[in-house]
C-alpha cells in the first residue's frame, strides 16, 4: 500500500472519502493498525490517561511525547503520523512552540496537533511557516479542563456555536492542514465541515465530519470504567486478555506450564 502523505489527506476531503484516524502509543499497535490501512496514526496526549495513569493530559511532557512518537514511528510504514503538542509546549510563545514542534518531527512525526482556536492562530502560523504541518483541535479541548469545568460538550449556546466556528476558521487561516472537532453537537460540526476547505476529523462530533478518530483503548474495549456516549466499542478485548492471563496463571500454579515442549 502506498504511503499516505499530507496531499492524500487533502484529496480525501475533495473526493469525499472518509479519513480514518486512531491513536497509538507504541510500536506494536502502530504496526497492527498500519497493516490494516488506517490513514492517520495520532500519538495523542491522551497517553497521560490511557498509558501513564495520570488523571488528565496536563501532566504529559515533551519527553513523554517524543519517546512515544519515536516508538509509533518505528512501527508504521504507511500511515501519516501526527503527534500531540502537550500542555505548556506551545503556550509560552512561538519560539518555544516551533522548537517543540520540531522535536516531535525529529522523533518521527510528520505533523503536530495542538489545541485551541483564535487564541493559537499566530502560533499555528509560526509553526507552519517553518514547514511543520499542523493539525488544529477545537471544541472540547482536554488541556482546557479547568476552564471548561470538566469534559463537557461545547457549542450548546448560540454564542458558543459562533465562537467554535470562528475558532475553526482561525485554525484554517493560521495554516493548519486539518482540524479535530471534539465534543460538539453534530449539526455544528457538519456546518463547520462545510465551511472549511481543510478536512475535519470528529470525535464526539457526529457523522458529518470528513473523518473520525477514537482512542484505541476505547474502540478495542480495553476500558471498562468510563464509557463516553460517543465511543463505539468495536471489540471487547479486555475479557480475552484476562482469560489468557488467567489460563497462564492457572497452568503455572498447577505445574502444567512450562511443559516438555517449552523446555530445553
Ligand atoms: O489526545 C488524544 O488522543 C486526542 C484525540 C482524542 C483527538 O487528542
């Protein structure tokens, strides 16, 4: 299969072909997803919760993102690779943002993603002017958890809807090649998708976006504790994993494993 480039992503919107994006954090899953033919792998800062056990994404560092971006880059051959800019890696000023975006490219990413709308337009412009492609992220932006008062659907009032449309336009005006629309009413996301020339990738934003993204642990059914409405579990992998480990433990305890065939 041919390597996916930023040009292919733009073409997919023009040709109304849906873009498939999934998060990945390590070499093994990157390889598995790449072999299936997903279009974009995202090393999300959701890494904080689903890999590092942090309460939110605010504690994720550049070092974490570089390390995991490198791992995913080594596992994929075909998919386009986007890495999240973690909290405080781009907010302090354009020079900082450019340097940190560059580090993610050096780790193996082909583009970076950062959260925000009109407030980060100049930052997006500064990064893209250095030939580093940027994916925007507007709506429910997890790094703004304390401003939003929790992970809440955004864009419910008319004023908020206008602000989110303006945020998406700002991201495009800054030079982003695509934008994630997270946690907003489906009709608003559809309207934004029609207004923008760049592709939109939805998560909890309805079917009208140009593509969709989910966190891998959610869609594979590895998480039980928290089941957001927008997540569809395409597998139930927690149980088979536990069954296999239970069988392993039982055989050790009964002296059945390792058998002759596993011994030297
Ligand atoms: O961090 C992440 O995984 C994300 C996606 C959920 C869009 O930003």
